[in-house]
C-alpha cells in the first residue's frame, strides 16, 4: 500500500476568506458538516479555522458574530506536500496535538487531512 498523504486526504477542501464574518464560517461548517476551513487572504493561505476555535471565541465574546475569520483563526497552519508519508504526518499531528493538516502541491492547496481522515484510515486496516 502506498502511504502518501494524497491517497488519504479530503480533496479540494472548502476555504473561507479572512474577511468573512465568523458567523458566515460557522454556518458554512454546519451546512457542509465539516470542522476545519483553510483561511485565505488575497489568495494566500494565512491560517485555519476550526469549529473548536469558533466555540472558544463564543465563550469569550458575546459579539463573536461581528468578528472576522482572521480574528479567530490559527495562523501559520501545518502544511505538507502531497507526497509525504501519512504515517509521519500522523505522528507529527499526534505529537503537536494538531487536528488538521493542509496538503499542498508546491504552493497550491489540494487537500486537507484531519484526525477523522486518520481514524478512517485506521478503521480500514486489517
């Protein structure tokens, strides 16, 4: 079996603009039943927003819906190239307690690999 991350990632992940309001991203995640959104600012990846990040902000700020995605996202997300070994990526995710990884083809976003993708992979092993 080839253990390249490209074989296990979610392809063509949805993204959100850094300028969007946080409630827009929250609704988008709920509608798409996803928990992570890469954040773009002028076509460049600047961060990642998780549903957990939104819940954290909700607990701190009553007016969280007026905040922008950029104000709530985690900057400098973990990124890997599509030919990286999924086992090594998973070890790094575990060590750093990271829930998702952006998968790149050079400088272009092509996928996302999440802890759910890792669990799916494990569930298929015999």
